[in-house]
């Protein structure tokens, strides 16, 4: 959650109006500021699947896991079209729908509502197939598929789907890979629920296995990512090219690169519950509340700073650094971006703490549990 906030802070305050992973324009610090945030979405989706399994186990075999996943997925879709949409642009006329991370999690949960009825091994098999095989279809364009083209955009490529003039869907988080990640995460929840398997050596072995698979496949440049790595005169940029994997949609190598180290971190931190992690644990206990609130806070601070400095208020209101009206010289360097990021996190801590206390004091307000 905290690392994700860094990425969104950069979106609204950075003076770099290009993709930070564009090696022809970027620098090392800017690249790594963006690259570290690549871990967020895969871990969100993977652990959403694991959490669903643990929720099911805590409540017994009669727990309505399908209904829980379906209702939560529908809620996330509604929030995607309303609160999340408005937070990015401070306007929403429903003619332009962005299918981002909440969109992917929502549809993955809705599909999982059906998949959880299958034996657990089928979730692992089907999820693994989606992750491993989807890059084999990278060469298929929606334009080649006739009436199925828009569906292919939503499922695999992420291309815009135009419904009519001025009406479009931008599904930049295509669903197939993310459904696979959640399905595998659901199976991993079974592992985490078994004390004989949930050991540090096993988690370390699994994490290192994914990393070794990433290095071997990436080095071969044969399969797993549509963007081959390249050799640069500067060895540092060669390394950056090696780890510059495709996120939209998430390639097999992108997922290996992110989930492998995440499992290593889980192995190291498993079972630790100390005061030094309390802030992070708080944000983890109020994830959706934090997610929606941090977008409004970052966007609001960007508008406020623009107003104070006689900056481009209307352009910032309309979407930050993506606004076509934004002056080319607008923005701040990374030190300012990092300072604002820390400020946002500090502001959100007492707010999330108050929200958690409200949930504790009002257990009969069941709707709070969805946040």
C-alpha cells in the first residue's frame, strides 16, 4: 500500500512527463522509483486469492465463499466506476471507463466465485495455465478476431474498446493473467494454512525457484515477455533492460520477477508481529479505505499546490501529468516527490487508525468490513 502511494504521488507531481521505464529518456533513480512499484499489483491480486481461502477456512466448509467473492467483486466494480474514477479526474461522466487494478481484482473475484466450486488443484492448474501460456497469444490482435476482438481486448491485450463516438473502455489491466494470479493465490492459501508446509525453508525455496525461472527465461529472450532485453553501452542500463518487463498486460516474466521476491519477503517476515511493523499492518487491515482515500488526498494536494504556486490548476484537476493541457515545465524532481509521498503516508495513518477503531466500535455495521 505504501509503495503504491509512491507511484501515484509521482503521477501527480513528477516533472518527468514520460514513462519512467523508457530507457531512452529515463535515469536510474526515476526508473527504480517506478520499477519498485511493479510489485504492488501482483501481490495485491495474489494475496486477495490467499485471503479468500483463509477466510473460507476460518468459517468452515459451509462458509458462503462464492457469495462473498461475488458480492465483493460487484462492490469493487461499482467503486471502479464511481469513487475511483472521480478520484483521478475529479469528474466522471461514465463515457470513458478505465479498467485498472480494482477492475481486475473485481472481475477476478467474480470469476473466482465460480472457480472455488472446483477442486483446489483445478484452481492451481487453471491459474497456472493462464499465467504460463498467455504470452503465447501475444501475436493475436483484436483486429484479427472480428466480433470477438473487443472481448480479446478485455481478456488479453488491453486495447481500447470503442462503443460509440466518445464512449470507450480502456481495460489496461486485461483479465486473463490476473484471474490466473488470483486462482494460484487461492491455492497458495491452502499452503499457508498448513503448518507443515508454511515453513521458512519451503517459502524460501519457492521464492528462489520463481526467481531462477525468471532469470533463465529472461536471459534466453525466447518466451515470457513481448519486450526482449537489450545490451547497452552502460552496463547499468543493460541490467535495467533485463528487469524492464511488460506490465500491461503482465507478462509471465513480470509475474515471476515480482512474486518470487515477494515470497522471499514473506518467508523472512512470517510470524513477526512487532511494533515496528504496526503502521504497515494498520494499512493492511484497512486496504480499500486506504486505497480510495490516498487517491483523493494526492490529487487534492496536487491541486492545492498548483493553486498556491500559481500553477496549472485546471490541468491538474483533469488528471495530473496525463492532462494534455499540462505545461511541459510543470512538476518537481524526485526529492520533492518523495517528500510529498511521506507526507501523504503520515496524514493517512491517523485517519486509518480512526477508521479501524470505528470498525471495532461498530461491529454491527457489517458494511465496514468490506473496506
